[in-house]
C-alpha cells in the first residue's frame, strides 16, 4: 500500500511521484478533497492511452471563483500528468447508482 491507501500500480506510482505538485495545485485551486476513480485504479488502465478520472470537492468559494478553480484545476491536472483528465464535481452527480459506484471505488489523493 502507498499514500492514502492506494494500491500499487503504475498510475499510482505516478501520483506518488507528483504528490507535492498535486498538493500545491489543490491548495492553489481551493480543493477540499480530490479522488481518483475509474480505470486508473484497475487493470483497465493503459498508461499510453487512458485518461484520468478525478472526483473533486471544492472548499467554499467566493462569488465568481468557482469557474476559475474548476477550469484552472482541470487544465493544471492535464499538464501535470500529461494526459486527458475528466474532472467531476461530487455534487454534480445526479444518478444515484453512478454516485454509489464512484464513492465505492474512489481513492483519495488529496484532502485538506
């Protein structure tokens, strides 16, 4: 096991190698919690082609800061990891079955 209880895998080693930069990005963009979910956590992950799926919860933001934090974090994560990123806000998930599956399988990579 490694940081935050994430199972060892090539993707999770990449997260661990970039943990300092990831934490700095999360602080800069007012992230309360960031978690990985989806194929990046299992054998379906293809280091050459797979994107990364992140679930994000932001801290309380001042009026007008939400878009800057969301889009800034999304772009910064893509730059940091050199691959496409799907960034989903926890509160935006309406389908209870999808929400339950994501919450069941997610692995926290940052928590404020």
